């Protein structure tokens, strides 16, 4: 049997693990406590070439594939959930939308500075009145000479408070269904574009989540990605691939929780022996390891299909829903193994327990993943 990862991917994992242990894990509690964007950590990832890992080499990236990125996300996620969310949004959502759907001119314009991490990307689909149902977008895009005029509000935009380049999904005609939706790049500082920070998240607290407001915001037509009306298909394709990275992030969160629980079980004593000797604790640890491995295999399959250019929508949804929910069960067990200490800051498991929760919500809730899977299983049904 082949090992899961290539020798090169094992080396990449080791490099990122070393970086994460030195630069990410020691600062993760502060990032969480102060809702602090991880600038230095992002810069460190950039120096390792990871902020453009899956961007084409011709446009300043490293030309890596999604299995490479999966390895990176697992190591980053194990050390700092916030940094991992920042990286996924920058690489797999914002930059990837331009990388896959931009013209050569658009790629030349935006990708090199995104790939080097000099600039940061964000991706804005969700609005106050609609999240799961992307057909209900009400941010409008109207032609006016060589420009488009945008009006509306986006919500929960990760990296929103710090990003330079935003991919904005908007609707030209709600009666046209999915054909009304387009995606356009809006740069920070464009007149009529305001960014309002959203504070108070349960977890992933350093991500600079923001509301974006467009008030007669004029954007050149040359910023439109793909065809007018092509935005819905682009959103689905990008989410299908980026979900694999959320699954990989969950592997990291689960691994962080399992490692913390193992370490605690080896040293915490109760009733005359370390708790790792109690079968109840041993069985929890065994179940955690089983679920983590199962999640990794599902994620690897989805990433491999994507890398091979094969259909992967159902498999990405399976990986995301399983890895996110498994990481929830693993975080819960890790906290239980820590007893009261696990309930207090700055325990690592307390933070992972909170960080993990959103993985069942963003980039499509667990319910939406199950819809994707069941639609694929059932096909078209008669009325
Ligand atoms: C921390 C954080 C960061 C985020 N970052 C981003 C970002 O960078 N960019 C971005 O665009 N969005 C982002 N989001 C938004 C996120 O993707 C949405 O919150 C998510 O897609 C769910 O949408 P909603 O919140 O509007 O919930 P709703 O769509 O209103 O759903 C509410 C509930 O109803 C369920 N539901 C809805 N439709 C169905 C159905 N057909 N069948 C069964 N159940 C259904 C949902 O599963 C959920 O349980 C972020 C959210 C959070 C919390």
C-alpha cells in the first residue's frame, strides 16, 4: 500500500509543523483573546510561499495542488484556528476565484501581490437576508457606461477588515435566477465602499470579520470575473474546492485537541494513577484517533479527485460535513478529558472547542452539505 502523502508532502508538513510550533501555537491564545489579526503569522506563511501555494507559478504562486494545501492546513489548523481561516479565505476563496476565473490581464493585475502575501484577499457572498440560499442575493450590479454600480450589504466577510482585494457576488436581475448573479473584484478604498468590523465571535476571533457596504460604488467593467451572469456557477465551483480546505482545517483542529488530550492523559493523576490508565479515557482517545483518520481519508479522497480534475462535489461535501462534525466530537472529548481545567482559558482545548464550531456553519452549513450529497445520490426525482 502507498503512503497517503508523497515524500515531498511529508517534507512540506514537517516544515509547516516546525513553523507552526514556533510561530503560531505560542501566539494563538493572544490572537483569540484580543481578537487580533495574525499579521506576523501571515507574513511568516508568506515567507514560506504558502500564501500563494495553489496560485499558478506564472502569476507568482507556487503551483501546488490541493493535497499540498491540505497538508498545510492540517498543520496550521492544529496550531491556530484563526490563522488557518485567514489563510483559507485568502488562498482558497479570494485568490483562487481570480486564479481560476480571471483573464490573463486580471491575473497579472491581482495575483502576484496576493501570492506573495503583500496583499490580502476576501470573498463576499453572504448578506444579511441570505446565506445558504445564494440565489437570494440582493446586492445589485447595474451597468453604467464602462463601469458597474454596486449597491447593497455583505455580512460576515472573513479578512474583511484587512483585505485589499474583495471578490463580491452580486445580482443584476433577481428574476433571472442563477443567471442574474455575477462576481466582480472590488479593491479596498474604492469610493462608495465601506468596511465595518463585526466583533464578538465565539471562535476564530482574530479573523477581522466585517460587514461590507456598497453605496453607489463604481467599479470598472474590467473587474468582472468570468461572464456577466456567470457568478453563481463560479461560487459553487470555488466552494466545492474550498470546502476540502475547511475539512483539512478540521483535521488540524482535531489533531490539536487529540494531542492536548494525550499529553494531559499522560500526566494528570486521579485515584492513584495517571488518567491515561483508565479505560474510559483510553476509549475516548481511541475513538478520537479513529474519527480523525477517517476524516483525513475522506479529505484526501476529495483533494485527490479535485487535483485529478475529476468530479468532486459530493466527495468534498462528505469530507466537509464529516470532518467538521468529527472535529466537534473530538474537541468535546478532549475538553472532557481535561476536566475543569479544559473549561477555562487559556486551555488549548477550550479555544479549539470554540474555534471548531463555525466549521459546521461557514462555506455551507452541515445541512447544505447533506443536501449536496443526497441530491447526488437521488438524482432527479419525479414530482
Ligand atoms: C465566522 C464566520 C465567517 C464567515 N465568513 C464568510 C466569508 O468570508 N464570506 C461569506 O460569503 N460568508 C461568510 N460566512 C457566512 C457563512 O457562510 C453563512 O453564515 C452560512 O453559509 C449560513 O448562512 P446563514 O448564516 O445566512 O444561515 P441561513 O442560510 O439563514 O440558515 C439558517 C439555518 O437554516 C438551515 N437551512 C437553510 N436552508 C436549508 C435547507 N434548504 N435545508 C435545510 N436546512 C437549511 C441552515 O443549515 C441553518 O441551520 C461566515 C460566517 C461566519 C459565522
